[in-house]
C-alpha cells in the first residue's frame, strides 16, 4: 500500500486509463488543474516526480517533447 495525494491519484488514474498511450502535458494539465491557475509551470513535473519516488522510476515514463506514459 502506497499513500498518495488526491492529485497524485488523479494523475495515476488518468495515465492508467490511457496505458500504452503518450498523454500530452496539455491534456494532463486540463484534466488535473484549473485552467486559469497561473502557478502550473512545474506543478505537473512535481507530481510526476513524487509518484516516481513512491512507485519507482519505471512506472511513469517521459516522452520528451510529447508527454508521459504509463508502462
């Protein structure tokens, strides 16, 4: 059992529902955050980093210039 925040869970769930697909950063921002929030510059990166620390580095992969995917 791994404790995750609500936002981390939402990110993990969304990636799991799209397993095998590369999900763009824009799509993840729109799913996870209020579009009017101006503090989003690295918030997604922070959540991905936290999940990697909790679940291991191979669960979420980065597709540079495209987005993220779940193994």
